[in-house]
C-alpha cells in the first residue's frame, strides 16, 4: 500500500470519527433542552394512559385488593365529610382519590389516572435530577430504561398508593438536590413533600433522615450555623405539614404518631415462616402493643432480620 493510500484511509477514518462525534454532540445538545423531560413524561403519560384505560378494565389480585376494600370506602367517606382513621395508612391518598373519583365519576379509573400521572412525573424527575448530577445523555438513557421497566409499567397502571407515594418521596429528593447551593425555597418544598409522603404511608418518616444529611454530609458546603438552621427548617416544615393529622390522632387515639404498623414488623420478625398471617393477626398481634416491644423482645433477631431484609430487597431491586 502506498503512502498516499494510507494517508487517504487515515483521513477518511478521522472524518468518520468527527462525523460520529458531531452526531453525538447534536443529540446531546438536543436532549439538553429544558423541554426534554416534559416531552418524555408527556409521551409516557399518553401511551401508558391509553393502554391502561383501554385494557386495564378489571382490578388485579394483589395491591388492587387493598384499593377496593380499603381506599375506595375511605374515599367515599371523605366525600361525605368524614376522614377515616386507618391504623396502617395515612389519610392523604384516600382524599386525593376521592377528589379524582368525584371528577372522573369512577374510583377505579381515578386510581389508574393517579398512578399514571405519578409515574409520568417520576419519569420527568428522574431525567431532570440525573441531568444535574451526571449528564443529559446519562439521564436520558436512565429515564428510557425506567420507562420500559416491566415493574415500573405495572405499578404505573395499578390502582394503589405505590406510585403516588413513590413520586412524593422522589419530589423530596428532587427539591433537596435541585441546586448545588443551599436554597431555602427548595428546602421547604422538599420538607413539604416529605410530610405528604408520611401522610400517604407512615414509613415516609424515613425522609426525616435528611436532617442528618444536612448536618453531616454538607453537600452544599455551608457553615455549621447554616447547617443547623437548614436542618431546623426542614424538620419544622415536615412537622407542620403532618401536624393537622398528628393532632387529630392525638385527640382520637392519644398519640401524635398513631399507627399499628409495628404489628406488621412483628410478624416479619417473629411470625413469618412459623405461623400463617391470619393466625398471627387474629391470635398473636393483639399481644403486641408497641414498636419498642417488638425491638426488645429479641433485639438480636430483630436487627438480623432487618439486615437480611435490606440485603434481600436490594438484590430484588437490582434484578428488577
């Protein structure tokens, strides 16, 4: 091969590389648009919404059994002016379901609509948050993978609190990490959505751990005075958000944080694999009166079970 031919091939190869880089650059510039996240969310909402309303005509066995026997009656009570106090769930979802059920004229379709809308907002949040943390290309790829994930799609059309709670918790993360600098407006919004998460599912209390993140991670790189101030603001807004329900619980049940989810934990630690859920619920659960009792009945077993569940759930999440 002559030197001129070799030089020509190298030139063509270099040209192809530049073309590929140019195409990649154009694509990345395109998805960097402030409207990309909105477009992705809108497409997901339309596609999954149409499929759900056309084909998902009968409730599934599983989470939608809770929807029909628990959330729909509570939503109807809410529309009649009564808020039911559930020992295991917060009051927010039945209230939202009642409003959408009234507008749409059907609670099942309202539940599907809430789920699809929540999932679409979650697609948007995923794209926008990861775009700030990594890059537009990475966020685009992750958002697409999320949108086509079978488990995500399933919960997008399932009537229940799963996707609704998920988006509220995600909004807490979104506003908390939205800016690289401390923004009190975003901090207040994060705490507000954290409170709404708790009012949907009581395990939303985990979002109060952001107080520890503010104090000791210090991702905003601010002084201790500002960290303490920010943590107090977050905790105060979270508490203010849940306080109307908390005071109602205090009045009716004698506890600001009233719930009986410790019984579910007790079954997981002491009953699972040894006794059926029904037998435990109707014979053993009444003997347990607090989370403290669950923890200290067998502290070693409690913490080993929690650790094992965390590992197991992590593996399952990675597989899904």
